[in-house]
């Protein structure tokens, strides 16, 4: 499976489908430690992304064209902090993806660009219970996979797996950034909604490349075992 | 078209942005001040598209734009707009400044023909202008040498040097070829003048240096003695 413009378009659609499927779960996560709008906002944003990507006036020639459309649409339509954060992630990813097809190192560059964008915009460091705790491990895993000679799709798969693990591990962290930081210790025991949606979006990139029937996806909607964090006993 | 720097005010609240724009415009009627508050539907939040439109409007009318934003995602949204716009360095900047004080200070400096860097600097120093802090010798432009001219005037209007008269004086002084201080405060800064808290009947010491020092003192003294239309 080639990571080309058609893949990038499918990634946008798969992301929208995954976010829509997980919308209520994301709302619940954000209700626990944020202001409860993450699932709603992101769902609205990705529905707008699909409409834009599928619009007749779109004639993308490079992967970057699609990613830039995703970026500006998310910025315009999400509302709340996740719009600028995801928007900048896709914008910086676009800046290094001016290619018709991505090889393994281009996938790494795309993911590094996204992480750089999130960090530049949100100023969060690893371990602060944010999106960075999904994208950081994803980039590390992607670098290792590419260095080991993995294919472009295998690099994506490694990144998505690491993001999923990273998102789950945010449950045990204390939030120090964003609205969840007002809760301090009480944010422990709840997964960060931004990290959770990041893992979904990276899994969507894999699904767009290999099809959702892939054996690498344990759960067809979220790409990982559903866990409902209601207590802190997993910390 | 004005060559003055334009301001864009970004708040989660449409009314807050419009209110601060109104306040700043009273001090600087010749500056383009664009409010970009609230979401597209008028709710609380920030809109990428409204901010983009406001910055584009400001850029079309002025040589540069200084943006002020209130909180969290407003700042993220402005940063995102600036990254996507990718204008040349220095033509659009986001001030790290308190929203109200920064907007007022920036507007007055822009009105006086300040550059983007000068307007930005005014906004970013506005927060400390009202703060209680250890007194330090104020940096007075008058310190920068030249012969010093001085004069004493009495405040005539009962309300003293409140916002509107302070803005009138700052605009007047910014347009003169002289550096003027009022009781040691920088006469070109509306916030410095307001901070004096000068009340009706109070005497003030005006000091000036520069080519037009004497004319500057005449003009400032005349304005203060004239009572700003409030007597």
C-alpha cells in the first residue's frame, strides 16, 4: 500500500469516522478533567474536514496539499484549544510532506513535524498529560522502526501502537497544562482526551493504508481495547 | 489609507473585544482597531476565520498589525493564523500584554505614528505601568541630554488628568519634535500620565528637551491650562 495523496484523503476520512465513533467516549473523558467539549468540537472539525477534502474543487497533487487542507479546516471549525493544536500539527506535517508518495523517512518527518507543531503551539513537555504524551512515543517508535528498515506502513503501525500505549498511560499522570491542570491530583485516573484522540487519528492513518480489516487493530472503532476510566486503580 | 499601525483585538467574548476597541478608539481616533471576539455564531470562544479576516483587514489598511488576545485558546488561534499567513517578519505580531491596558497603550502609540516594534513595546510594558512596584528612576527621554526647559502649570479641570485628557496630551506630545516629561513621567505615554493621578488644582512640572522644547512646553501648558473642555 502506497502512502500517497489518495492515502492522505483516506486518512482524513478514517480519522473523521474514528472520532465520530468515539465521540461520546471523548466527551466523557473531557467531562471528567476538562470542559467536556473535546469530542463535540473534534467531531465537528473532522466532519468539516471530510466535506472539504471531498469537495469538487480540491485537486491535490502532493500529500502536503491534503494535510494543509486538513490543517486550515480544523483551525477554522473545531473551536477550543484542540483546533489550533491539531491544525498546527497538520500544518507542520504538511510543510515536510511536499511529496507524491512518502517513504519510511518521510513518514518519520511527517510525525516529527506534527509533534513539533503541537509543542510549539501548546508549549507542553512530555509527562504533562497532554497530546504530547501520545505523539512523543509515536515519533520515537517511528524513528526506531525506520532505522530498523521498516516499510512506510510499518512505521505508521509502530507509531500508532506507541501512541495508543502513551495515551493509556496518561491516566496515571497529573495534568499541569490546559484546563485539566486546575484539577491537579484529581486529574489522576483519567486518560487525557487529547492523547486519546491523537491515538485514534494515528490509528486512522494505519487503517487508511491497510484497510480496517487489518489484524493489527484489536478494536474496530478505537483501534485499542476500550477502557472506561472511572477509578484510579490502574495508576 | 492610514499608514499607522493597525490593532486587532481577539477575545473569547465578542462584546469584550468590541468594548475594548471602543475604549482604545476614544484615545486614538485615527487608528484602525478591528475587534475579533467570539465564535462565528457570536458565542464564547475564538474563531480562526474571524481572526484571519481581522488581521487581513488591518494589513490592507496599514503597514503593520499588532494583535492583542485575552486568554488560552485565543492566543493559540492567533498564533495559528500568523503561522498560516506566513507574512514577512515583523509585519504582524502578537503582543504578550494585558488586554485592556495593552490595547490602550498600543492605540496611543500607533496614533503617534509608532512602528510595529514601538506599538508592540508599548503594549507589552502596559501591564507594569499600573502595578505597584519598587520605585525606580523612571527612564525619562529628557535624560538623553540636551538643554532642559522647564515650566510649572496647574491642572484646571476638576477631574484631573484622567484617561481622555491623558490621551490628548500623549497624542499632542508624540507629535512634537521634543521629549516632554510631566512630573518625570513620559509625556508620550498615556498610561504614565494617568498613573500620575494628577487632580484638579494640582501643580505639575513640565520638562522638555529637543529642537522644539519651548514650543512643546507652550503647547502642553496651553492644553493643560485650557482644562480639556471640562471647565
